């Protein structure tokens, strides 16, 4: 992996990964994810096989790499010091809903059950890690409910509630915009979170 001190190398890595992600997205618009081969991705991106495997283990890792990048971006966003403490652990919700909305219009139909399962499993694992990291970083020790509700249970509650809302939104093909869906998610989790931090 290239270091931050090598911006030219980093730009090349980003360019290559973007080419591969775009190639996969283009193919998903045309055929079911399960039937796409690495060779087809390489041909469309005009990237060599060894270059692909220098970046990704397989097409599944390429598929979820966009979500990883999104979470890195979210993690760098600072929450206002005047915001409620629990806002930090749910700051992921609107960006994820927006990301999904941007991609679902064109590719949800063709993703197929395997592709959706891979994305959802990675998203769930990332959410749990993201929330846990934020709690441990600057919230641990301030929970009113510590000892009543375990941190692990609280983390899983927030992550699973988000996942539930996301699945409902996708599977019902509900036309609600991301902001409205995010408000629904917040309405479900904020009472518990606000009670925990009072």
C-alpha cells in the first residue's frame, strides 16, 4: 500500500480503483451481478489482471470497496460541538441513504440475491464497527444506561434498526427521498439514544 507521502502514487491508485468500480457498475446495469466475471471487468476498465489483484481479492471486494470509501469519508466529518453526544454515532445514516438512493435506481434490479447479500453483510459489519469506534472514542463512560443496557446491545440496536429501515425502503420500492427515510430512522433510534445519554 502506498503512503500518504506519495500523492502521485495515491492518485494513480484512486484512478485505477475508480476505473474498476465504474466498469463493474456499467456491467451491473447490463447483466446480473452473479454472472459478471473478473475478465469482463478488466476488459471494460482496460486494466490488467495483475493490477486488479494488486487492489482487490475478487469482484466481491471490488463491489464493497465503494462502501468502504464512503465510510472513510463519513469518519472524517466532524460533528458540531453543540450537537448532542449521540449525534456522532448516527452521522453515517443520511450519507448511506443518499449513496444507496444514487445507486439503486440503476442497479438494484440487476444486483441479484448474491450481490445484495454481500453488500448488506458488509454494510452491517461496517456499521457495527463504525458505531463501536465512535462510542469507544469519545462517548464511553458517559452512558446513563451503562450497566442497564450493554454497549454491545446498544450498538447492535442502532445498526440493526438502520438495516431494517434500509431494507424496508429498498424492498418496498418506496419513493421516499433519503432525507425523509433518514428522519424515519432517527425517529426510531433517537428516543433510546437520548435516554441513554441524559
